[in-house]
């Protein structure tokens, strides 16, 4: 069963997390907050998606709950009525000019605040983008004799990932430089000649590493211990801070120096984090690339003139002019011209498609040929591009069941390691001879093992090695990095995965149920046959059939309307129109009752249709939908409509059957017509004459009989069934409601996308399992080696960093997998 939809949802960016234990602590805290339904923390993207009841809690309160743990939560995607922007002003000569511009800006309706800095030659404006455009401000300032320079904000955007990478890189450079000097001095001091004041020198060089670039580790460690939720930073802090302090005590007491070990451990940790941030940045490129695809400016018609404005300044109803080679700035429909558009960024389809008057176009697609005038229908968060990014974030923020299991275990990981460390330290002191025998054996083939050290020193080094080798980060990165890469691959191929759980469920699907119209078929039916009763003219028949279908929204009705348009017929007016679900329509035309529908509608209204039964059977066996037309209780004839089957339907069904997946078609058509279509495409099982509200019940029956069921649909009436199914798959050319209800959306509207989605989900889940295997294998192999004293802390610190990188780069290898169906490759 699907989760109940919460009142509201908010996404927070998180700061201060160092490992999956931090993520687990934040998740637990939020889930305990009154009014919070669910909280999913993604350690890889450093975000949390929270579903909550806005009557019981609010965004600020949840942010404070996270702050109490020592982390920072910054809410994203809050809809702002007002925006603030800083623009360059040219032409000012004194402060009087600045005052004039300020007054001019403030006089514009929709501008709330305007401050002009004469020295910086900049104007800061707070405004409502729904009431005023930047272009209006520019015109006003121009009238005053000055120039306001408008640039797209994205020109100056500093990428958040780039900032993290640069910050981490700076820390690594400082730490690595100082550590290298310390190691060089150590080699000189130990093997060449004693260095005067060696301990003091390395202590001074090591201080910036331990207390400077590594300060955040100790702060995070303290907060984690204070909140009784130890994390990765606790292990690194304990592995570096005590050795440094003990080493510095050597200035006053005859103790061995551990400063070299402390600084190297911290340096390895910082290098690992830097490489991890870079790798995570690569994994999260998909959404960034997607949003960067959008155009920055748009040419629009304003007051009869063509004007260039930033895309963010577009409003619904604007008319955009798009020339060959230009990107479509935002979603809309063509009002003039013909074009050839490259829609590969949205559908994955390499061949350009024709677009003419009345056709919809998608923002960020490229006009290859022809001049188009397009009316804007969607802007901002409502555009296709923004919706795709939202769905990808939802997928990346969701949890796969296998991850929830790993998270539970990881919650005990760091406390368990601290306990093992304490037991190891104690055991070395209590049973020195036993451990020394192992150390002596290890020294015969491991050059870093030294049996000549004192039991206390061996105990300390071994305990440190246990702490720094243990790495819960790899466990925390296993699922989210695979989801990040996989969802990006899906988007590039026209497959949008909203729900991460669907990835794991997909591999268990053994039955896929299909809606017929718009899913297996194209959803654009055409009139194929008209069988008339005696003495009935075709023109009269079409007049009544077309007029009554004027009130219908059904695709079959549209086909009849199109037929009357082709015959250039003038239709009448309809009164008392009534659509009877699953049966047909009734209405009053020119004072006479007209019925158009199936046998059930005629039978219920006592209209004899038996003379046409043979014709009905013939048409239905040809996979056509036959409808009866009656006037004042008398049958006028039969009209047949056929919906062409999509080119790839039969191939997709065959590919699914080959994979061992049972295929089912659920339709409102009569049994004969449904069976004919099912036979044409190779469907295993056909369920016919199902009313729209009966689809949910049929999905339930299939689940009871076969187990895990996926549902594919495109209409409003499919939405409940998509929710009921274990995996809901929406055809992207269908309705927004169906797409919203689904776990997976096929943007192109082609069924072959189902095979690609299955291949992709299997590949993603395979990577997740591999990631968990290597993460557990690494810990299971190296922790025992560390416990018996055969692992040097420096090797442990390096291996810890590499384990996280291995998981991330294993996820990145997903990109090499081909997810196209075999029949498309041929």
C-alpha cells in the first residue's frame, strides 16, 4: 500500500553531517517531532525531505529540532511572493542621480524596496515578479536618463558543489603540505641525523592540522557525543586528538611521539572527504545539468516590438519568438509557424519532431528549423524541466527498503566500534603475552608491525587503528549514490523515477497490467465504419452522432467530431446532456432524445439492436469499438471507431513475456474487441468491460492471485489503479494526475520505455547490492586485522577513505550500462 499524502512537504539542505550516523540522528529527531509524518535524509545529497502536518508543526520548528543536534537545516523551495535582485546602474554622476533612480524605482507598482549605491553603481531592488518585470524597471530608469543593466542571475551563480569542493581542497592542501614536512623531518630525524627541537617543531606544524583544518571534526564529534549519537567524526577525532596530545606531553615526560600518526590520520581523513565530495558532485550532476539546459533569455513581443528579457521574467501569456538554432525558453504552445524540434533532452529521442500551430513545446528543447511564435503556458516551478528536477530529487530523497535495513544496523555501528576499541585496548593490557605472540608472528611478513614496543604503546596504536579503519560512510553512500546516478540516466532516456522504493519492487514484478486507450493504442481513434439502418442518410446519422458528442470528453467522441469536420458539417445544439460511465451518452437534440453507446445503454432503454448484432460482432472481431446510435427509441445504425496500436506495443509485450513477466490488459471495451486487440499485441490475459472505478478492484485481484503487480496507464481514471499497484507507470503523454500518481513516468509515451525502466531498475539495485557487499566486506575484513594489532593506523586511515570512494565510483559505473531494449538496438 502507498503512504498517505502529507499536508505539506519541505526539503532542507543539511550542513554539518560527516557520515551516515549523522543522517540517522537527524532522521530520528525529525520523526519524533509532533506533526511529522516522515523524514528521509539523503547523506549523499545532504538533504532531507520531510512530510508534515502544518497544523501541528512548521518549517522553522523542524529546523530548530535539527539545530538542537548541532547541524544546520536550510529550507529549500519555499515559494516567495517577492524577490531581491542587485543590478548595475550606468550614467550616475552624483548622489542626486542615485536618489532620482531610487525614487523612480519605488514609484513602480510591485516594487517594495529600492536602494541605490552610488559608489558601487548598483541598485538593490525587492519586487513582486507577478506584478512587475525587470524590463519595466529598465524602461523607467531609461526614461530618467540612466541605464539599468539586466543580467541573468545564473551568469553569476556559484555552484554549491564547487564551493564545497574548493573548501575541501583548500583544507587538503594545507594539511598535506604540513604533514609532508612533518614526515620529511621524521625521516631525517630517525634515519639521517637528529633534528634539534624535533618534537616542538612537529608539534607546531601539526597544530594547524589538528586544531585548524581539522577543527570541524572535533566540533562535530563533541556535538555527536553530547547528543548520544556518535558518528564517524568521533572515530577520527579519537584517532587524532589523543595521539597529538600524548605526543606533545613528550616535551615534559619520556613518552613516544604520536604526533606524526595523528596529523597523517587527519590528513588522510581530509583527503578522503575531498575525494568523496568530488565523487558525490559527479554523481549529482544529472539535476544540475538538467537545469543548466534551460535558455537564459527569451525574445518576446511586447507592445508590438520584439524585446529580449531574462527567462525568469517570463509570464504566462507572453508570446515568444524562437528562431532556428535557439532553445525554447519555457513551456508553451505554437500559435504561428512550423518548426523541427530536438526534444532529446526530454524524451531521449534523437530524431527531431515536427511542431506546428496548436502543438505543445517543451522548454529547453532546441528549434532546428523554422520560425516559431509560442505562447507561454508554464513558468518557474510549473515547467516540464522543473517538474523533472523535482521528480528526480524525490527519487534521490526516497529510501529503498534495503537501505532502511542498512540504516538500522549502521545506527549501532559507531557505538559498537567504540566498544570494540575499548575492549581491544584493555585486552592488550590484560593479556600482553598473547597479543605479543601475534605481533611477533605478524612482524615476520609485515614491515610496519613492531614487537619491540611496550604493551601500552601497542595497545594505544592498535586501538587507534581499530577506530580509523572503521568506515560507516560507505554504508551510507551505497544507496543514494546509485539512485543519483540511476535517476539521472533515466531522465536522459525519458524515464523519470519518482520513488526509490519502486526500484527494488520492480525486480519482484511478475505481472504488468496495461490500460488500453493511450497506452497500448495511440489514444487518437478514427472513424472506420458506418452501418446505417434502412432509409437513414449518412449525413443525418453523422449530424446526430457529432452533435451529441460535442458534450463528451472521451477520445472516441473526438474521433466522431473529427469525422464531421472532415465532411464540413454544421452541428446542432445539445440539451440535457448526460454521460453514463462505461455505457455511453444521452442528450436532447432538436427536441428529440438521442442515445449513443454500447449494448448495455440500448438494453437499459429498451431499444432493440439485435438486427445489427452480426455487424457488431464483425466490427469487434476487427478490434474496432462499435457504438449504436438511436433517436426517439429507434436505432439509426452503428458507427465503428478504431484506435491505432502503437508501433512498439507488440514488441514490448513480447520482450516482457520473454523476461517471464505476465501481461494483462484492463479495458472498458467489450470482450470481443478487447480480445482482438490483445491478440494483435500478444497480451497474455485480457480483462474487458471494466468500468473506470473497477480498475482498482481488478489490480487488487491480480495482486491476490499473482503477487507483485505493476500498472501502466495514462488517463485520469487510471490514477487510483496506478496508486494501488505495487509500481505505477504513467505514460508521459497522458494526464498530469496520472503522472502524479505514478512511481515511474515514461516521457516519450512509448511502451518500450517499460523494458528500459526494468533494465535500469535492475542495474541500479544490482549496484546497491554490490555497494553494500563491498562496504560490509571491507569492514568485516579489516576490523579483525586491526583488532589483533596487524594494521597500522596510517594504512587504516587511507583504507577508510578508499572504501567510500570505491562505493561512489562503483555507482558511477552505472553509466556504462546500456538500458535500451534489444529490439531497439537491432
